[in-house]
């Protein structure tokens, strides 16, 4: 508190106003300090306690608007022994071709059988999206289910969706953390290539909101540590890092942590102490500089009232600046409303799309995201 008044005391504001400002900022400072407690931090960042869907329904995908047995509910184990809950959503066209067989079971499918896996593995026109969702809720929360339906309804390519709940979410075991979520995503990818038998070039890594960080982190590990090339990365409603989120996060358009910025350096100090920092911008820089090949799609709705669209622009800026392009200028990322900015490099393509509408969540089932996914699959179509 003394630090706060040493800063504010340099101004010409009356003492009463200084005390008023202190009364405004102090509760936020207290909240910031509480976030340094790991259990509080996890609940604030991941909000995994907000299930939003009845746990018992997660094994009954038909309750979320899918055709009977279009979705298989099953489990994947991570290398540290955590059991994750996952869904395999069939393309609607594939389901229609096999519904006489798939729809006969009275109970929902609870295992990824060889019969189902061959519909993905053995079809040369099939593609797979590994879908990393955002904070709170479960893999079945309404806007996420809508996204799976939109993806599975695409005519070309025939898109299978592999959705999963991170540790601590939904029916999955464990407690969330940054490294834990990255381990979860890697386990899901390994299941896709080792068990389902899908070749990596037929896979797109997709992430929304907090899940954009999971997707970027997985993409980095695959390209740089494991030297595995997938079709591409699609990051929607993303952010550069947790410090940026703390500065720009809004509820109903109101920046809820703005008072913390009255104290210079306070946000940066607090976020440096967190276990989960999600330095997505730095990871994109690493990908662009060190990988041999990449395809990166960034989508952010202009009317996002939770994570402002500047966050998407900043992600694009990080990736573009890391490329071997001409000197960067601010104008390079000035994108007209509703349009797309493309940076073609000698290693691949980085695209920023800023649709006018879609908000924070609904955008994941809108045409801008569907188009980004088609571009990410690119030459594999």
C-alpha cells in the first residue's frame, strides 16, 4: 500500500482523492495477491469448477443435438496416468452412409471400436481436427457442441472432430495446470496417430480462447521437439500471454482489472509469479523462427466483448515479426473490418482474419473459422 501512495503522491491530486483511489485499487491488489495461491490461481484461470453441463449427460451426446451414435464417448490416458474424457464426432456424411449400423445400438457408444476407427483411418478423404476448448464448462458446452456440428457438416473435406476435456474438466480426472493441459493435448494427439492411425498431415490443431494457448503449445512441441508436421494450426479468440489477458479482459465491455494498472508494473509483477503464464506470443515466435514449415491461422471477432480483437492482432504481429520478412511496420497489421491479412514467408503462411461479428464464443461455428480450417488443411484436401 505504501508503494501505491508513493506513486500517487507525486501527483497534485488532493489527499482525499488519493485515499479514494487507494480504496478503489486496494481490493484489486488483494485479489491479485490471492491469485498467487496455486489453488486460487487455477480456479481463476481455468474456471474448471463451472461445469455448465450435467456431468451425467456427457456420456450421452445425443442430448446435445447429435444424431444417435454420431458421437463416441471414450477415454484417453496421459503419460502421467490421468484419464481424460473425449468425444469422436463423425462427419455427418459418413454417419449417413453408416447410420443403419451405427444407429442400431440402444445405448451410446463408449469405446472407439475398430469399426469406427476405420471410417477415419481408411478413408483418404477424411481429416481430423483436434479441438482444444476454452476455460470453464466442458467439451459439451453449447457453443462448443455447435462448433462440432458445423465442422462435421462440412462437405469437403470430411472432418472428424476429436474433442476432449482437460484434466479437472468435465469427467476427466486430475487438476489443471499449464504443463498438465499441454500433456493432455499431446496424449490426445498420440492417440490419434498411434491408436486411430491417422497420419499427421491429415490433422489440424484447433484451439479457442484459453485453448488457443493449448493448441499453440502443442503445435510448438510437435514441430520443434518431435519434428512432426501436421496440416496446420488454427487459433481463435486467442491472446499473447496471461499478463495481456489481465490488462484487457472485459465483462460486458468493462475492463475488470483496469484499476491494477494505476500502479505501474503491478500487473507484470503479479503475472510473473503465476504458475500458468501461457506465453503464446513467445511460442509463436519460436515456431516461426525455428520450424522448417508451418501454417498458422489466427481468427478473432471484432465484436469480442471478452478478449478484445487487438489480442488477435498482437498474436499475428508476434508471428510476422519473427519471420524473415522485410522490416515490420505498424501498418502491416492494419486489417480492414471483416477482411483477412496474409503473410506468406519462405516457410509457410500466417493469416489473420478479423470477422466483424461472432463475439468471443459463437465465432467458432461461423464461416470465418470454417474457411480458416479449410485453408489449414490446404494441399492435403
